């Protein structure tokens, strides 16, 4: 008699079946389904797509072409070069800025802090666009320098990309290092001083090694953000290719794209990002220091002249980094016709965008609002199971949540199109795929901020509620959730700012009816409609400022962390 083979339940279902089936087990299952559907499945689809040539046959020819052809190798080297240089210059600016603002009584600390955060949250492509207006081939600073006899080329090329990345991303270093410097144990520095170490040697041999883990985390953020950015190299490159641009051009080409090679480039991007992440963690594990933190540093009171000079220096740095925002706001009110600005001010640019592209403005805020609501609710629930229901199952889920950290926006967009452009689930060409991309990219940050808040909440509050007969799920929504909301909302507002400014994934996923402000700015700049581009960029800048003020209010005017 023939026996019928029986397929047992999957390991995941076996583990879940061993747990009590309650609301939180259901949340764990939903978390797994979400990340498998919109992260793991698209990544596998991307990888398998890279293993087929243009004829649809299984082959490693795409990877062979990548390493054989100088065109592709050069793009990889270019990506590492601009990202590495931007990271070095960001450290050279961010560390001194953090040191003087945390250790000395300089004036305007609150203003400096919020301006630095605002310059970070403004999208890099707006910075690139602003510097084009000032230092481009026909920029007003370029013309002025040439008129007075000072030869100046333009901001285009790899130097301009590094310049914009540095000014855009040094706040990562500033925020990370300033946080570390505020909690460092000064007894170690005092011991070095008592042994006759000079201030510089004490800083180099004691302070910097102590904050190395935090500094390397900030440097990693700068490198990853530069490595994955699409807009700035696209606007300023003029033939200088980096991997995100190459992947985009291979996927979407007027002459017929090559999705297989685009997938290959995307896989290389992910491998490089993951390698950098693991290298950073390896070096941190080798150079990690523990401190009691009992004696935090006191602010040194400077004399009047040094205090004024250091304050002016710090304000000069933040003012230079805020020039792009000021430029787009001012130029949005100047009379313009295409790429030519005329004397006088008017609201013509704003009238034109409200008449010509109102849908892009509506799309930006509606898509981002939907994404943020999902992130807040889903992020709080997932954070709760990660912290309060800790197990091997939730630890694995936590690992899945980390994956979007190493996925550039362009890669995420390409992987989602490859995965969902055919039945059973077709999302390509809909607004839903944009919302999914935003949630996938920003949800990890919401979860991280939520877990940090939860770890600081006493379990006794929940236990007291449950002991009074309130079910655990109801306790979360009536007690724990309410305690988490202020902190979660402040973090969600920062995620909201980065979502409304998102370009890398949107440029791949949108079509005409789902265009957003960032995509429209990109299109306006490429068609030399600088006035309307500036008006749209001003809307994003004002939205960013308002959002930061709200977040600042929610945190009780404490320092914001991004």
C-alpha cells in the first residue's frame, strides 16, 4: 500500500504554535509576513533577476561584465571615492563643532542645534540645486567671480558632489559626537592632565578613543547616505557616474533598459553597504571602552573675546550649510522665465506650481501621512513585542528589521518593481507601492525610537494595570501606548520630514499621476525651470522647519536626535 507524503508545518508556524496564541503573537506573525513580503521576497527577486542574461537564460554573465567592463568598475570606485572623501571632511567639520558646542559656553547653542538638524533633514538634491544656482556654469557667484577677474569653473563634477555631501551630512557626526561628549567621564581626562598631557594630546589619546564607537557610527551614517544618494550625483555629475545612477539608467532607459544588469548593480550596492556595516561593527568591537559616567563634563566658561570668536566660527559653519535653504526661498520670489532670472520679485512661480503641478503637492503630503500613520501604529506594536516579548523569534524579527538600513532607495525601488509587476500582486504603477517603499525605508527608525522609549518605562505600571484585571492588550493601548506617544511622535515627525523629501526610491517607482514634490523638483531642474523648482523646494524647506519646531515642542525643547 502506497503511503502519502505529508508536509509538516513550517518551522515558523511550529514556533508560533508553541506560544500562546494571543494578540501579541498575531503581531509577531504580521511582522514576519510584512518583512518577508516587502523586504525578503523583493531582495530574492532582485538577486534571481541578476542571474539571467538578456536572452532569459541562467548565467553569471552580468557579474562577469561588471568586473570586466571599466564602465561599471569605475562607477563603483567613484562611489567609494566621493563617499569616503565626504566622510573624512564631515568628520573634520562635525567633531570640532560638537566639541566647542558641548565643552564651551558659546552663545546661540539652541539656534545652532536646530539649524544643523534642519540642514541635515533637507534633501541633498535641494542642496545640489541651490549650489547650481550659485556656483553653476551661469550661477550668480560664478558670474561675479569671473567679472572681477577671479577664474572659477563651476560646482559640477566629483568635487561639487563631495562638497554638497560634506555640508549635507556632517550633522550626523555632530549629533553623534555631541551626545557622546556630554556623557564622557571626565575623570579620565583629568588623570591624563595630571600626568602632564597637553590639551591636544589629551584629546587625541583619551577623548577620541573613548568616543570612537559613537564617532564610527556617525561616520557610517555619512558614508551610507553618500553611497546611496541618487539626486546629488545626478544633478552635479555631468558624466561622473556612481552606482545608484548606473543602476537607475540601466533599469529605466530611453533606448530600452537592461533590468538584469540593473539588478546586478543593485546586488553589488547592497553587498558593499553590508560589508561597510560589518567592518564598522568589527572595528568597534575591537575598540570599545566602558565608563562609569558618574562625572560628566562641565561647560568651560570662556572669556569674552574667545567666546565671541568661537561663536562666530560655529555660526559661520551652520550659515554656510543653510545657504541652500535660504537660496531656494529667495529665488522662489524672483521673477523668472525658464532658466533666466529677471529683476524684481513676484509670486509667479508659486502661481505656476499651483496651476501646473498641484497633484504633486497633494501626493507628497497624502502619501507621507498614510505612511507615517502606519509607521507609528505598526512601529509601536512591533517595538513592544521586541522589548517585552523577547525571544529567539523576536530576535530574528529584529534582524529582518535591520535589512532596510543597508538598502539604498534606488535598490529598494528596483526590487519592488521586479517583485510586484506581475500577478498575483501587481503594485507597480500605483500609489500603494510608494507608500510601501516609504514604510519599509523609515519603519526601522520608528521602531528603534519606540524600543528606546519602552526600555526606559517601568514594567511596574503595566503589571499594576494587569493585576487590576485589565487584559494585556487593553493595558498597552490605555497605559503603555499613551506613555510612549510623546516620544514616538517626535521621532515620527523626523521620519515624516525625510519621507516628504524622499527622492531615491520615488524616482524609480512613480508614474505621472503619482509624482511627488521631490520628483517634480528634479524634473524642473533638468528642464531648467529654476523658478518653479525653487518654489517647490521652498515648500519642502518650510515644511521641514515647521515639523522640527513641532518635534522640539514635543520633546520639551531638549536636543533632538535624528
